[in-house]
C-alpha cells in the first residue's frame, strides 16, 4: 500500500488535470478549425492582457465597434433622430485616426498658397485673421504662433486690439489699460461689424494706454463718427500731439494713422459726442500680422453678422488672405443628452459661406474643437459631444473647401485634458489652455503650417 501514499495521490491528480486540460484544448482547437466561431480553450486567458490585435473576429464583433468608411474614418452607422442620412454629419469615435492637417481647398493648393504668401511677406505684407472663442482669449496660443511667424518671415506688433477687453488684465503680449465712458458692442449682440467683431462707442471722454513688449512702426485707429472728435496722443511717454477726427459720411469708416519708428508705448485720449472705434492696429510696414479676434461665449455662428460693406471698406487696412477659425467649445453640452449637433452644423455652414463671400480670395483654415472634459465618478472623461462637433467641423471643411487642422488629436498627443491639467498646461475647468499649454499647441500649428 506504500505506492498509494499522499505523495502518490498528488502526483496522479496533477497528471489527471494536465490530461484533461490537454484534451479540452485539442477538442476546442479541432472545433475552431471546423467552425471559426468557437474560441480555443485557454485556462490562462484571464492572466494574459489582450492588445487590440489579440481580439479575434468574433470578439471584435461583440464590441459593436463601428466600421471604417472608404476614407478610413470611423463613423456611426445610425444617424440620430431628426436628421436624414444625407444631412447627418460624420460621427467619429475617439479611436479614429486623422492626419493633423488636411487640405480640402479646390485643387488641394491652399496650404501651398499660404506658404507662398509667407515667403513673400517681407515685400507683400500678409495679414492673418484669427477668429475664435475664449480658447484664445488673452492672446493664448495666438501670441506664440504670431511670434514664431514673425521671427521667420518678419513683422512687428500684436496687430488688432479692441479699445476695451475683459482679457486686458491678463494678456501678456501687450499691456493695456482703458478708462472713461466706453461702451463695448460685440458680435454677440445685433449690429453691424467690421471683421474685428467689436466696436467701442464713446459719448464723452475716454482713454486707452498701451505698452508694447516689442516696438512697432505704425499705430492706426479705425472709426466711424457722427460728430467731430478730438484725439490726443502721447508716444513713448513724451511725444504729444492733438488731431481732429472729422465726422464720417453715413455708414463710412475712416482711418487715423501714425507712422514712426520704434513706438514702444502710446496713450490715446478721445473726446467725442458720438464715435464708434472699430479697433486699434499695431504693426510694421512689412512681414506677417496675426489679428486675434477672440470672443468670449461665441460659437462661430455669430460671424454672419459681419457687414459686407464695412469689411469691404476696411480692406485697405486689413486685406485678410489667410483666415483661421477656432470654435466649438461653447456649442458643447456638458450632459449626454443625445444631441446630434446638427443645429451647429447649419450655423457654422452659414458662417463659413459668409466668410468666403467677404474674403473670396482668402484661404480658410478650420481648427477642430479642442478636448473638453468633465469629472464623472472621480474620472476625467471627454464630453461625448466633442467627437460629434469635431467630425462636423471636418465635414464642413471638406464641403466648403477649407484647410482642416485636428486640434483634438494634437491635445491627445500631448496627453489629453487630464494630463494637461496635471502639467499646468490647462486650467482646472478641463477646457481652457494656460499660457504654457497654448505655447505647446502653437508650436504644433506652426510646424503643420510651415514645415510638414
């Protein structure tokens, strides 16, 4: 009976289990060859993490992943209610892959044209309009993008400035202070606007003080006035002059301009019973200028309020040949309410078409929405609407013949909203970039535009 001792039982039990596992594997392997739907038996499967490539065809089908279309984009095969298949913009899932810069312009020559204009900027100035929401408020992203372009292609100054701005107190690209009876009107209100999307009305006295980080050669004031006005300027804290600004004809704009080398600061004091100032412009006589027309709370649909007549009039001051649009954050719902965002598609389509009418020779670059996240049960999650709005923007770029740059993918490559907040590159609202985060995005945009 010695061979039936405890050690013998353990050894025989091990061989019995090993034999059973082997038989189960052989049987499942044979059945899998006959019917691919049968999984091969693997007792260690729970201990072996699977990569995407490790899923077999049956498992992928069980995940209900959408199929890629002919262009390689992942789309939702079921359009949301209320939208026809023809109307429904493509809905891309977070797992899709897009090229960062895409050229949908007629002839796919938009990027080449912009690069050619940049090369010629030292002899033929290139004015760039950057329309945006609060994502670039305070010159975040735009200041660094402007600086890199000007270092390579020439140019000076921040370009356009409104008389008043809620971002003046934290904008670092220029120091701005204003006081007096200014009343701001913006695209968020009904009215008639130049490309700047803002005018500041004055009935009484008002002043604005500007101190540049780098010198400029020209200061210009674009205005419309129903009464004679007085303008007193102090340049570099010492050069004092007073000018009379005549009343303009009905609906017309007028321009006051001062050209002088190495302007480092200027103070403007205005006295008027009725004047609308549509912007101050600070730059040089050549190179690149990038005008930041950011509007807190805007979704992009407000651009239809830009006046054909006023924009045509200001072409002598700013003939924009390259226009960048960055919107979408304010269109997003923080709730997963099933919104198909088709309303946003219609609004932005009208805005893009209007921009093309105002600036028929310009190349338009549409930036996708950035990452916007929220905290759900302790986890940072991207709002589902981000993927829908981003896909709509790509669809619009294709339909309207624009360049398209995928901001969202760049943010993901930098680590996503959670990582950016941890690095201090994004505010704790998981929406707005800090100066450091804007600098990272500006580098990528510059590289895509100039060097790729």
